[in-house]
């Protein structure tokens, strides 16, 4: 019997999404109907999965809580629950300032939500579910796979260790069991995520275990693509590059956050790496995995960043020619090393101007790199049909954040979602490709 509807609203990153999917599966096992990110909330219970990483994300989370609290005041909602990073970081303050919320859960106790909304009578049954089972909210052919939680790096600007705690790897056997379960659900593409992929296994066996995990994962029948997100450059497990080169179903794609390039700024940011070491790693990645797509993020406006640092960063971006790049302006986050030890001395308008200037440089680079794809044949997974186009991605494109391939609909229609096809690229824009089916 359906007990009622629970609306889940997930803000922030894909790691948050995985947590929400786990809770949704447990609630469904207990008789609730769960809806993710509804256009028009109608459930009697609403669970907001918050982000608390930087200022803009915190503001978005607070605004959503206020919006749903107003809905509750009007009698359109019975129970309001908040989970995730914001409530992990600021639970006491939130409980005092927003008493309209019925319960707060953080990053490590969110599975108790099932008790909060009256599923105690089924707790024994719920415990029989494998811990990794979840209600997949992504299109059926791809999913996110979280292999660890937390981070030990303690970069000066970053609040993640304050929220998630120390790095904790999941057991390899459990991850591989989850991969097999995902395949049984129709998943063909895995986006492997963590706060720090590079450290996977160090807490389990005091050695880098990511290469062997990906190697074994790649041998599971049914997995078409494995894509790696959020590696850390310091103490990077270089054996991983051999695995990427060896397996066709391990995408030639690496998301590795570099943040800056000058020794001055890498030191202030507490990145524990030099420019020479960072550049050597990038050369090795490109040498061992020919054609690899490198995605990175950079941070500008960190305390102490001089005009000379920024000019060197611009020149470095032009030299490195990253396939994918994002740039953020520094946000002064309470509790971080930078907040305690540095003065936030760069005006906000300067931070934002620097970020815009870097992204303009990257836009030109992206346009040039994309233009080189014209005439090539790429394997593309179709995500959806939109108007007169099939919309898909290559192995070099992660869902929602990277480029897409638009293919004119013609002739016999495809069984769209999750189909892999060969496409000849006929046109390129700065952030999208166009092609025709072969």
C-alpha cells in the first residue's frame, strides 16, 4: 500500500545525488512513492538535499528551504526534512533559525530519515536491502558510482573536509557488487565519483587501489563506458594511466582539479605540489593515454594572488590547452585555513573579472579543439530526443557538464535512450558538435 508521496529536491553535486537515491530506495521499500526534483511539488513530505560548499550553493539551499517552509505554512506540505552538506555543517544554527523544518540530517545519518516519517514497522525488511541499492534518478543507461567519502587534503580554501570528514574508501568487493547490480538495472555507463579519487584504498590497505578497482570494473560484462571524476594531482596513482590505455571501455577522460599553476599560489593554497611536478604529470597523462580529454577546474582571487600570478595562469591555460575547464572565484569559507590565516584581500569584482577572462580564453581554445573533430567518426551514446535532433555524448563528455552531439533525426527512428551509434561529425561550435548517423 502506498503511504504517500515524498518529494526529493537535490542540490549540489552528483555525490549528493547518490545519497538521495539511496534514501529514496529505502522509503520505496517501506511503501512510499518518491519523486525526484518535481516540477510542481505535490508530496506530503519534502526532503531537501542541500549543498554547503561555497556561498552561492549555501544561498541556493537556504532559499529552497524557505520556499518549502512557506509551502508548509500554507498547508500544502505536512513534513519538511533537510539533509546533506549544509545541515552537516550548520545543523545547530539551522535548527535555531529555521524551526519550521521538522528534522535535520547530515552526511552520515541521513538513512534515519526512514524512521522520521514513520517506517519503523518495516525497519527489519529495509535492513535486508543491500546498502548500495538505490532509486536511480538518472536516465536508465548511466549512473554515478561513489567509491569513497571525505578528503584528507586540507587545501586552504576548501570546506569539504570540514563537512565530510576524513577520506573513507568503500570496500572494493562492495563496489564491484554494486556495479553488477547497476548493470542488471540496465546501466551501461558509470561515472566514478569521489571527493578524491586519487586516495582510494590508502585507508584500506595503505596503497593506491584505484588502478586495480577500475581494471576489475572494466572486465564486468555490460559496462560500455567508465569515466573518472575528481582526481587529485598530488600523489596521483600513475598505474591508472596504464589501465585507461588498456581498456577500451575506460573512457579517455580524466577530471583532475588543478586550481592554479604558480608555485606561489600552489603554496598558499596548500596543494603540496609544484608547477614543474604538475606539468610533468600532465605530460605523462597525455603521453600514456593518447587522445585523452583532460577536464580541470581553476580558482582565481584566492588571498595573495597577484597580477603576476594571474598573468602566468592565463599564459599557462593557453599553453596547456585543456579540453574542458571550469573556473571559480574564491569564496571565503569560515573554518578553512584561508579564512583563519589569510585576509580576503581581493575585491569581488576583480575575482569575477579574472574568472570571466580565463573562461573567455578557454572558450577560444574549446572552439579550436572542437573544430578539429569535424570529419572524424565518434562513438556516441544517445541520451534523448529533442525536437529535430537526437542528443548524445562522446566518451569525452560527462553528463550535464560537458559538450553534446546533436544528430539530425532522419529515416528510421532510433530506440533513443542508451543506444550507442557511430556518428560522423559535420559541424562544430565552441561547446557542441553536430553529426550524422553512419
